[in-house]
């Protein structure tokens, strides 16, 4: 429905009912009706936007636990979930944004949002690519893969690279960067279809289904017989522990995320850290939000790579806000193939 000339609109939103313990379920959230004023308050520097695409990100599950950790605040019960998204500006009280601008950044899981914190909101200028890409390859996950690989790993041609959650938004791009750099790349993912995608679409040298592997140490010895120079860790937990037993000298572990741990009240411990001493290995964590100054350079590089078909990207788009709960829970249950996105409204 058009909103021109309207002061207020009905606004469906996905709200958190209660904090989760254990795995997230669709029923932990509700789709509720509300209303929103379509004018940004004068002098507020805020924007009113129409949300177009919402990103399903693993750290949203952590925010549903109600625990507070470092930079990650829990969701507020009864309020719409928040996360990365692509939106169109309907009204702006901010000098840098105008009506009809397209933006990506943090927004609400609802049809329309009032965005007061515009600090990391980025205007979309290139629209000859699918707009949904700004939730993934052209957005925060893309920048995460770029920074993790090119800024932090010091990769060399011929390096043995292992990536976990390799079919996800970050993993699929990281693996392709590593291949373009001349590395030998192995990935893990949670289904035969994803393993097939890794080998036959993203060009990984090898891939395996971690859900069918009872002993990760033995699996890594089989798939990475030379050992691992670079581990790009998206999952933490038992996989990280097994990688520590398979490092090559001077290896680098980039700590990007810990998806296997987000829902746990007490994260699993890591037993094999002493290997980093004997292998003189480096462990490096980072937050992509602290590298936004590299975004323009990254965007130029990645748009060229997409246009030259040197990187490919797979996303799983779920249609309609009413599918959002299922889509979000699906990333933990391995239901998605590629980056999970929710299309809220079409332009
Ligand atoms: N450091 C940073 O600044 C930064 C920025 C962005 C993202 N991250 C982190 O990077 C990681 C990857 O992000 P992403 O955007 O690529 O995520 P994503 O595309 O949403 O990928 C999530 C995937 O994780 C896998 N997964 C779910 N539960 C798992 C488990 N118990 N064990 C192993 N894999 C599991 C699922 O794939 P399967 O079907 O293969 O299980 C799922 O598709 C996340 O941990 C995220 O929080 C960090």
C-alpha cells in the first residue's frame, strides 16, 4: 500500500515474547500489529524508512537469550527485533538523507521503522545489483570477509585455508577470496546440498558435512592432510578445538564468530590452546564495525568482482514478514542454503 499523504500507517512487527533457553523456536516471537507515524520528528536527525529486506544473522540468536556480553545487548521483550536491513527513506530529519534514498544498516523487524541512530547507516548508490545483496555480500558480512582475509590473515599463495559455516554470507565470500588468492580451500557446512555448492559453485577444493563427522580431528586430518595455515572461524566450540590440533607452523586463526555457541548459557571450553605455542600460531579476533572506513574500497573491489563473475553469491530469500520467524530460526537448524534474507516489501 502507498503511504503518500498519510501521517500514520499500520505496521506489522516481529517481537520477542520471552528470552530463550536452548535452541530458538518460531514461537519465541510474535507477529503483532501496530502503527507508526510516518514523519521523522523535526530536529531529531532521525529517519522514517520502509524496510525492504531484513538479514537473518546468527548473533540475533544470542540477543534472544537475554544475556549481555561485551558489545552485544539483549533484545527488549515486546519490542521488534533489530538487525541489518535494506530500507527506503520515507521521511528524513537528517541533513545527509532525503526521501527515496536507499540505505543499509541497523533497522527494525517491521514494515516501517523510525531510525534514530544513523551513525552506521550507509546510503546505497549502486542499484544495478540486487538490493538484497546489501544484507550480505555488499553489506556487513561482505566487509567482514574482506577485512578478515585481506587485513588480518596475511595470506600467501598456496596457503591451506579452512573455513567453517562456509556456505554462510561470510564463509562463501571468504572462501572465494582465498581461491582468488591462490590458496587451497576447504569448507565445512551442514548438509549435502551445501557441500555440493561449496565444491561446484564457489570453487572450494574440498568440503565436508560436519553433521556427519563424529570426530572433527580425524575429519580435518582427512580433508586437510597438510595441516591448516589459516582457519577462519565462524562457529567456535568443538571445531575450533579440533583445528588447534591441525595447525601448520605460524598458522593464523581469525576469530570471526561462534555460531555453535550463541544459544548456550555456558559456552564450551577450548582444550587444545597449547598447540598455539608449539606451532607459534596467532589468534586474531575483530569486529567488522570497526573497519567501516574500508567499506568504500571494499565496495569498489567487490562490485567489480561480481560484474566480472569472479565471485558468485547465493542467497535464500524468504518472502514476507510473516515468514521472518521461521527464516531466522532456520539458520540455526540448517534450513537455509546461502545467506538467509527476508523480503518485507517489494519496491
Ligand atoms: N566479527 C564480526 O565483526 C562479524 C561480522 C559478521 C558476522 N560475524 C559472525 O560470523 C559468523 C558467520 O556469519 P554469517 O553472516 O556468515 O552467518 P550466516 O550466513 O547466517 O550463516 C549461519 C550458518 O551457520 C551455520 N550453523 C548454524 N548452527 C551451527 C552450529 N551449531 N555449528 C556450526 N554451524 C552452524 C548454519 O549453516 P550449516 O547449515 O552449515 O550448519 C547457518 O547457515 C557468525 O558467527 C557471525 O556472528 C562476525
